C-alpha cells in the first residue's frame, strides 16, 4: 500500500514544490525591488513555511523540538548537520525571528527559482569550494555582516550532504572564520533527523509517512573553550541526538 501511495503522491509533491518555487520567486522579486529587505524577508519566511507544509502531501509528520531562549541583541552561529536539499526551510522557519542567513556553495546562487534569488539578495554567503581564497574572504565578509546586524549565520560544517543520514566529521575553517569576525556570536546546535530519508531511494517515488524531527539544542558560549573542543562538543551533541535513529559513526577528533 505504501509503495502504491508513493507512486501516486510523489507527482503531486513535486508539482506543489515547483509551484511554490515559481510563485514565491515572483513575490520575492516584487517585494525586494518595491519594498526592500523587510518585505523580502517576510516573503522568504512564507516560502519556508509553504515548503514545509508541502511535505504533508506525502503524509510526512514534521515536528520541532527544543525551545531555548535565544537573544536577539547578538549574532548567532547555527551549526547544523546536513541531510538533504530540504534542510534550509526548517532552519529558515525556526530561526525566522533571527534573520537566518546561510553559507552555501556558489552553484546554488544560479538557476533555481526562489532559492537562488534569496541566496543572492537575502544576505547569504556564496562560496566557491574550488577557490579557497574566495571562500575565506566571503565567509569573513559574511561574519562581519551578521555581527553588525545581530543576524543568525547557518552553517553545515560537514561540507556536503549526508545522503545516508550518517553524521560526517565537522570541518573547522568556516566556523573559525565566523567566530573571528563575529566574536560575540552565540553557538546554537541544530539537529536535522529524517530529511535524508526523502531521497534514500532516489528522486522517485518518494516515501510516504516519514517522521521528520528538527531540534534546537541549548546554546553554547564559544569563548569558554578552545575552538577544536567547541566543535567536537557540538558535533557530539548532534551525534547524541541522532542516536535513536541509528545514524552514527564512532566519535572522532577534528583537524
């Protein structure tokens, strides 16, 4: 029965997703050019909300957990694991009051309705992973930007999506650059549990009835420990939260 539903509902999911991207792309262009950043941000908030709600077509049960008190008078560095291309909407929606911005590969800044426009005009960092100098300078610029505005910088330190859900080793360089340019930032671990299952069998058919869980963990003051210790702590906190899902590798150090 589930397999039949997967074949039946997957086209409707993709149709809904495509319509959301096209409609909200047009709305973003209008809002940004006529009314500026505040209106553009509201449109992006609703884009993220609509994208999450589109998962209901597949019968997915999406839940948010953890509600720590997060300040709005200082920048945040949200450190998340990375499971699929659908990881941005939960971050955008959950941290909408903190103006979330992203460290993203430069390729995503082109040719994707809604997503590319928001990355280019919403204040995110687009890095060329083949150009170390460009990537570092862009992250430094980005860190200064979030520090000046008390925004939330969202970063995936695994560097690439874990399509099997297994947590990869965290890279230090991006977080290090952000902390140096936004030294008063608060670290916020964010756990994505279940997004990888959307595409574990490819792009079609998509599974139905998934349980997808997003969790905000307690914030960490980065000044209280050395950088490598800090990143290992965040990695292990996320690892521990993923334990019930069985998507773990043995703990390891960072280099």
